[in-house]
C-alpha cells in the first residue's frame, strides 16, 4: 500500500511501532501503513529513500522505494534490503551523514554509498572493535558522530574513530540503557556512573538504570 496523495517533497514526520506499523504525518493529517512495513528499530531518510534496521532481522538493512517511504515491495525497481554477515555483528542503528549512510553495528561501522539507483549501492566496512557499541548513544553532532562503547566515548568523522579522553571511563558503567542526544553544540549522555565517594544520591535502593548525565562541549572539549 502506498499514499500517492502525499507530497513526499514536503516536510513530514514518520514514526513506527513493531505492533502497529507506520504513521506518516504531514501538517495536521496522517496516514497509516500496516501492509508490508517492516518492524523498524531505527531509520533515516537518504536520497529520497527510507533506510531502516529491522527487529528480528539484524543482518539486514532495509530500504524503501525511491520517493515513497511507505512502499516496501521488494523488487529491482522498488524496495529491498542489504545483508551484512561478518564479525561486526548485528545492525543496530542507521544514520545519514556527510552524503553517505553509516550503519552502526554491535562491534563496528559499515558505510553504504546509496544514491537513486539501488543496483549501484555499495558497502564498505570501516571500523571493527572488540568493544560493543551502544546504539542509543550514537548521535550526529555537527561534523562528527559521538557514541559510547564499552571502554568510553568515541568520535567518528566519517573515516576515523578516535577515543574522547574524559578521564572518567573507569567509573562509567556502559550498558544498553545508556542514551544520548545533541543540542546547541553539546553531546548529552545519560548513563550510570559508579561514583567512588560512597555518597548516596537517593536512588540506590530502587531499580534505577541511569543516574547521571555527562555533558560534552564539542566547541572546547570540556565536559
């Protein structure tokens, strides 16, 4: 099912749930597609297609039809998917960054060149790590991407990955509950920290996950 009445060249909002499918909002109106939309876990628009990682299919990057992000009919001229089977592990997060697609996987990063014609898509594997990448902390911050790995925060510029030395890596407890966002030149990382002062902050006896926010200023490197 597709929505020919929607002008895809205009601004719109798309969100999905694994149970209910896809919702597309344009101005005050919305349409819904539950016919063949995959169970999307992360997505981004790139050259008029919607690219997505999918729940239960963690070796595949899915992409919609050109100019219609609600059309997921698999064919050489409509939608499709790219499989990646190597030691970098499952595909968890996809972003559009510096004219390319980047897929952040359990233990690495893959780069996809994807313009209009799907027959010309190509994949290059850039980064392989022994430390897990926490996908909810992957965030475009201007001209770099910041992310939390098991041994600290890293910056990715599209080619190279470099550790951000905060000198608090030994007290950050990295896990799947960590999450981050970017605003006004700063990267905000919500995570759990084991403070070495033995002071209580009021939530130790509850089932809390994150207890701290780390703020990194990308303009001067302070935190």
